[in-house]
C-alpha cells in the first residue's frame, strides 16, 4: 500500500494542495483521513475516488487501478503469510506423529 500512498501524496503535491485542503474539499473535518491514505494505513473509500481524481486532475480509472493494485498486493501478502504459518504448523504436527510411531 506504500506505492498507493506515495502516488496519492505526489498527486496532491503536484496540485499544490495540503492534506487539509483535500480534506475540506472531500467534506472531512480532519486531514487524518488523507494522512492515513498517504501513509498506506488505509485507502480512500470507493465513492470518494471520482472526486479525488477530479481534485488531483488525474483519470479516475488510473486512480482506481493504483488502488486496486495496492489492494491485490495487500491481500496476496496476507494470504502468503497465512499459508506459510499454516504450512509450518502442519510440519510440526507431522513430525510429532512420526515420533509417536
């Protein structure tokens, strides 16, 4: 999600806008939402993408694809971690069984 956050930050800065400017334009009371997006802690909600793309003067589909790619990477990493953890647990169980025989 870091790539997505960097993309959002660069897009905002290219327009000479602050996080507070963006927050106000999107109707948020705090710039924390924008900060979280740019730090990769969360993603902008789907209903916000068109407005955000318009403010950043980028194609909404480009923004959508950047966010989609970040989400796919995040889910892939999470599934890999779960798979490896489960695989290791399974190895421990099978080695315990072989010792019992």
